[in-house]
C-alpha cells in the first residue's frame, strides 16, 4: 500500500499542497490542475522528480480556492477535491487500484471516488452503443443513469458529512454528464429540428452557477463548452458553426449572463475560433475588445499564448515538409509534388464531421479534374494505421491521394508546424510551397472552390 500525504496551509492566499509519494523507480505521481478555461484536459501538471523517489520529498502546487484536480499515482487516477485548510492522508491500495482517504477533506474525496466508480461501472461501458439508439431510448438510458447517481448521492449523504454548500454543489455537478451525453448525441446525429434541440438543451441553464464555474470540475467545463456550442447554433447568422465570429461575440455580450460567464464564453469563443480558423482581423478586433473589457482576466495568459502561437500560421509562410506514407506503406512527402498546388484535407476515421465532408471533397475534386496543377490529398490523423487502411480500402469514396503521418516524429513535427487542434480542416499550399491558407474552407463550402480558383489564377 502506497501512502500520499497532503497538507495545505490555510493561512496563505495561495495554499501550498505538499504530496509525499514513496514510489518505485520510474513510477510517476502527479496532480493535474485545470486552468479554468480548458473544457477537457488539465493544462498544468506537477510531477515528482527522480530526486523524490527515495521518499517523502514534498511536491508543492499553488491553489487559490476550493476546486478539483486529478491525482495520478502510477497508472491509477482519481478526482481530487481540495480546499484551503485540508490535511489529507491518502493511501493507494495497489491491490484494488483504489485510494483511501483520512483526515480533513477525506469525506468529500470519498464521495467523489464513489461517484467516479459509479460512472466507470454504470455509464462508460454502454455509452457508445447507446448513442446509436433512437433519441427517446437514449434519453431514457441517460435518465436511468441519472436516477441511479442521484440515489447514490442520497446514500452517501447518510454516511458522510460535509457542508450544506458542498452538498448543493456536488449534487449539481453530478448532473453534468447527462447534459454532456445529450450534446454528444446531437452532434453525432446532426440534430437540427427545433423540438429535438429543445429536448436536448432544456436543462442546460443549471450550468450558469458561479460556484460550479469556480470548481474547475472537468465534467462541468466539458458541459459548459457544449452549452457554448448550443449558443452558437442558436445565433441565426452563425448557421450552426463559428463562421460568423462577430455575430456570436455580440450575442454573448447581449445575454443576461453574469459577467463571469460572459468573460468565460467570450474567452472560449476566441480560443475555439483561433484553433479552428486561425487569426483574422475580426478575431483580432474581438480579442482587443476582450482585453479592454477584462484587463485582469484569468484567461488572458492562455489567450495571449494561443494568439501569439497562431501568428506563425499566417498566409505566405513556407510550407514545412510533411513525412507521410500511403496505404502501401510507401513514403510520401510534400516535396514529391513540385510545381503543384496542394489542397490537403485533415481528417480521421473517428471524426463524424470529417466523414460528412468526404462526398463534398469528391465533388470539389471533380470540379478541378481537368486541371493538373492542383492535387487533392487526404491526410489522416488516426493513431491506428490498420483501422485507417481498412476504412480507405473498404469505405473511401473520394479519389484523392490517401496518406497518414509516417511515425511519431512526423506527428510531432506536423503538429508543431501546422498547429492542428481541430478537424476537419483544409490546408491550401501553392506551387511554390507557400501556404495560401492554413485554415482553408471546408469542401462543403463554396468558399473552398473560390479560394482554389484564385490561387490557380495567380500562377
């Protein structure tokens, strides 16, 4: 059994968390902290160094308020709820891959370990299969899951003791995954009719709670991101996507949300738009407005880092070579297409919107079939080459050059140079191997054809 002791100094505004992990050599222990904006994964991690392996050297992180992190010990992970003043002793039961909690803060963390175990056993094994069912059956499955989780909440309250505020907050946070499930169903099935949208989104307003936002609970941030996507879809000018960037920003500013949620949604909107479409004058203007309105925003550092990073993705830069292989494992690189324009479609077999774009890419290619100056390439970002090959050989309808990144080094170089954070995505490169557009319009968009035509005319 492995012990992990956590002490927090409540006399400081930013508390110090000390963790002791007596671990075998090469084992890893860490706390992963959500930065307040990320909706899926934590962006900061605090790992024990090799100097700590001999035992009991503290690892310190700064937290300014109560909230969630993820504790990793070897290959076992658990949600960790921390408040200033906690004095936790954590033991890892290596036989059962579980964590045991003692001391101040133990009650809350026993609660969240029980919730995590419930999700792992009652939701995750069935989730993907249930998403393929009709909407009413899927909603019924989610309701049964939620009823069971609510019952577990009541049972735990009889055996554990924590503040009424935490009781309320924890109950609300437990509603998040049902909401996430509804959002994922809508995206998977491309739900568009208003009555279905109403059924799926009608319970989302519970997310607009300042205490929940401050918690940094990963499911909550994930749910709030989906709430943002719902808002985008309700803006008429947006047509269900992020193309009308200013219209969505104005819509957010005009809502009756509290300022902390306007700030969050605007920061999310700027982030997701840059990641999916790069920097445009419109994005720059809204970002400058954001900085003026929220000069002390806790999201500024991340936004500024992202904005600065994507300044290196502006048109006219040299296209860095990409090392790829085709379905026969033969090497392919951009340098093989000297003197040719390249339209590269980034996709993956697991990406629903990517699959939807394939017929449109076929149509786009046919429009330029008599022009040998443009080559269409589909670059898969799949991790599983076997699955990719099977899809290409059995299901692919587009008559494009089919390639995948060669190896891990090629992946690292590609993501470093092309900064890919979202798919589907197009990249247009001219015959001089200059990037015309790092974020070319999708094949389903009329703008894609127009962009290619303009590029070819400049030859």
